[in-house]
C-alpha cells in the first residue's frame, strides 16, 4: 500500500501529510464507513503539533463533504480516541498524531465503531477509494445532506474516570513520589491529573506544549532525562509518555530505564498470580528478547510473537484468547481496560504492582537477565524488497550458525532499515553487527 504504514498514515506535514491529502483521505474514510453507519458521527482528536490545526480542519472538511457529522475533542491521547469513539457511539474515530516522531511529522490513525484500529484489509479498502478520484468527486453531498461539526471540550473527564477505574480501588498512590514526563504531548493534562487524584506526590515535566516541542528531548524517546529528574527529586519511579500517550517507558528510583520486556514479564506473572490472566501466555513482537520467552516458560506461560505494531499484537491476542501483550518499545495492552497501547493505563497497572509488592522499582521490574541485544537504524536511499538482495541469505545463515537471532525490517514511516541482533556473547554481537551494517550500506545506500 502506498498510503498506510505500520500504524495509519504518517509523514512530513506539508509534504506527505498535506491539507489536500488529509481532506481526500477523510472523504475516502467517510465513504468507507458510510456502509456501516449507525449514528452518522465520527470523532476527531489530535496531539499538540502545530500542523494538527491544518490537518484537523482538512479532515473536518472532507468528512462533512461526504455527509458525516464530526465531533472534535482537541488534544487527547490516542487511546482516549479509541475509548471515546465507542463510548460516544460514533461510527469511527480519527486521531491526528505522528506518535513519537518530531513535531514536523504528523499522521492519521483510524478506529472503527468499537474502538479497534483498522486491519490491513480495511486500510486497503480505504486506499482504493482514495485512489478513485471519480468516486470521490461524485459522492460529495449537497444541501441538507452536508454534514456539520461541533467541538466538545468536556469529554476529558470520561477518559480520566475510565483510566482511574483500572486502578484497584483498595490501593492508593499516597506516599509515592512520581515524576511524569508528558513529552509536551497529548497526555499533558490527563496524566498528572490521574496520578494526583490517586494520591501520589507528582512532579510534572514536559507539560508545556507550544506546537513544536513535542518529543523534543523529552518523553519516552529520551528517558535518560527523566532518570536525572527522578534522582534529583528522590522519587520512587518515573513515567515517560510519548507524544500521543500510547507508549510507556518507566525509570526506577536509581534513574535507570526499566527494560520494556522485563516490565511486561513482571506484569504477566502478576496477572497470572492474581488469576486475571486469560489464555496460556502473553503476546509480544518479534523484537522482544529471547530472555522474555524463557522467563515466561519457566513460570508456566507461553510467549506468542506478532509482527511489529501494537495493532498486530492486539490481533494475535484476540486470536489466542489472551488479554495481555505489548511491545518492547512501550506499547502495552491490557485488553480488559484498553483496545490499544495506553501509556497511562499501563502505568497504573505497573504502579499497582509496585504498591502491592512493597519493593523498590529497581527490584520489582528486574525479574531475569536479558540476552545481549543490538538494534541499529540505518538511513537508506531505497526500500528494495529484502528477498531480492543478493547475499542476504548467506549473511543470515552465518548469523544463525553463531546461535544469534536476527531481524531486519524497514521502518514503516521513514527511509530506514532496522537491524536487530541478539545472542549470548556481547562482543560477538558487536563484531557481527559491523558486518551486517556494512552489508546493508553496500546494497541499500
């Protein structure tokens, strides 16, 4: 597909994601959802990027042009859009965000009436309509059939109550000092509010968005900065969100970043002991460390691996009848509370475990030793099909002969290839990664 990547449509605002393309995509989306419409309403939210104004207005124009009414709720986390789309009985939801990307990028994510991200088949159908200019031109409404739009500013309370209800009522965060970095993004209001209402002493950073500072040296992409603030303030734990607050990265009381796989392992075993884990294990992606699988197996659970992307995790969770999964990078899904990665909901589950365990974060979230793992991102000129690259099969065979795990994949949003190697010997990994980098630079640069 030309438009859709790993998670919706994403690219440089004003270049790939323009006012014209956003309006046309909104019209195509509206025409697709018309066939399932019950309320004739579509919810639209956004993060804090300046380009969100341009794209939001273009989307509203496109949806109303094909006869949909639009409910605009302003800056809200992506998981809030998923929740509110279903809660407010809308036919679909649209989130304008480029997640963890810099401010100059933007993107558009889509949800169905039940708050689920669209699968590849549905995205393909929308893209077919997008490419059919004649259909789009002849499907525009006139007169009283043209849709209307209204902005609602008070729905934030619904999401706050929803997230707070996921925290055990018998527990409190009283006595816990927590630093939260909101990445100058969509969670800058709801995140601190929820933690304060649950009793925590909260130190807030990254809560002054200006349209350009989203993810800029802060948030889930820069947890080292959060670690320093945790140490300076003697906090118990740090929480970092990304720009649309669907990702969680935690920092312990020593200022060290909590490994995403280890966090998920801890929570999976906790759910099992509580008797609330459904299915025989959890779902993670091909990026997760082999140590996670071995730890789960030692505790009577199975690790299922999906393709990268939290919607792929969710699809496999549904297929296997499992209610917990996530990505090493911080998208963690408790499907009893959310249908997509939700940084705040996941943070509350981790904090509840921390309170119940009585342990320090450095001990609570460090249940096993990970295999050494190297991840390198290379800028490339062209995304050639990997199965067409001469010599790649031989390179992978060599890696496997050294008992290393490998994963090579293109970024869904940038001209980059992501290279992952994993094995028991860190020095051997470093040496092999040099060979891998040189190979790909030779065939793709």
